[in-house]
C-alpha cells in the first residue's frame, strides 16, 4: 500500500498546475505570484522528484526558495510536516 501512496504523491506533484498552486497558496496562507506558481509547476514537471527521500526533499525546498524566498520555502516545509503528521504518514518520509 505504501508504494501506491508514494506513486500517487509523486504523480500529483508532477501534474500540479499553476492554478492549483495558486489555489493552495491561498488555502494555506502562502504568497505566490502567477509567475512564481508557473515556475514551480514547470520545475515539478521537468524534474523527477522523490519527496520521500530526505535529500531530494531538501533540494526541492532549496529550489522553491530560489523561485520564491526562504520564508515561503520554510513555511511550505512546515506545512508538509504538519500534513504528514496529520495523516499518520511519518513512516513514509524517513
């Protein structure tokens, strides 16, 4: 089951759109411009990411900081950890 969940998450990241990112930014209290959301979506589409690997996840947040800023990347990382805990998925992100 964990392989299925991991593939679903990877697939969702790969197919996030600019509009979805803008929607989520409002929902979770982030400030993103349309240009930043487009750059993030493009980055996610072009790169094979494994958010379950700590090294890859850190690189992903570094790229997010380069596109936006350190504060936004830090807030996104905190949100990810909160969501992981709320869904009881800590075992997948070690």
